[in-house]
């Protein structure tokens, strides 16, 4: 009986060791993502600034990474401006009939009625139409994503410094996208502006 149990235990140990070895081989063959350790490493993000190997739903496997980076930079830059605008408009407004002081989430409906949103839509549509040519050059490999040749402070003069600033822009843009979403939802829920909520917190 003891010999039988001993033999069975040995088989179980060998089977467990075999499974562990196979799992190790699979992991070695398919590296795992650093940011999401239980998913495979995205294959299209190598060499791109700020990748962090994060692409949990595999978008980069189906869409050109250059187009994705162009889109990320554009949305990040817009949200960095929006985050500043959401705070500044609490402190400074033009006033009057067309620019009354109100929450940005209230201003959306107000300017739908007055026609301001239609003007904004036309302006953005024209700008997006012009950006088509830049995006086409990016997809053809003639232009770096997000590069409009705008560098008044010559930050890109030194390659090492430029790489650092490029990654900083991505990180701040990603943070701004999350921040703007948080600020807007906070205004919907609390009915207070961002600064007002910070200085005069009103619990739900």
C-alpha cells in the first residue's frame, strides 16, 4: 500500500512539474505584458515612447500604430487645454448676454440654443479636414505622428532631451484625458465647479 501511494505521489509530482515546464515554455515563447502580466505583450508597441506594453484589447494589432499615436497625441493635447479651460473659466469670463458665468456642463445646452455650438462644430470640421493631409503623410511614413513642426522653444534640439519631452507630453496628455472626464462628471453630480468643489466641498 505504501509503495502504491508513493508511486502515485511521484506521478503527481512529475505531472505537476511537466505542466509547470510547459507553462514556462509558453511564457518564454510569448512574452507577457509588463503592465498587464496575465496578457500577452503587444507586438506593435516596441520602440514607441510611453508604450508601457499596455493594449489590453489589442487595438494595435488591427489599426496602424502610427494612426493610433496621432489620435492619442491629438486627444491628449485637446484635453490638456480643456483641463486648463475648465479651471480658468471659473475665474475669468467675458460676461454679458452671450458669455454668462455658468458651469461648462450647463454651457453646452446654452450654446446649443444660441448657435455657438454650431459655429464650434463648423470650425472643428474645417480643422479636421485640413489635418487629413498630415495624417496621410504619417501613414505613408513621411511624418512623425503629431509633428506639426511647432517647436518655438527648440525643445527638440537635443535628441535625448526631445525623447524625454515626447514621453512627458504623452503622460500629461493621458492624465489630462482622465482628469477632464473626472471634472465633467464631478460637475454633473455635485453641481459645482472644479475649484468650488475643492474649496467648498459638498458631500452627496
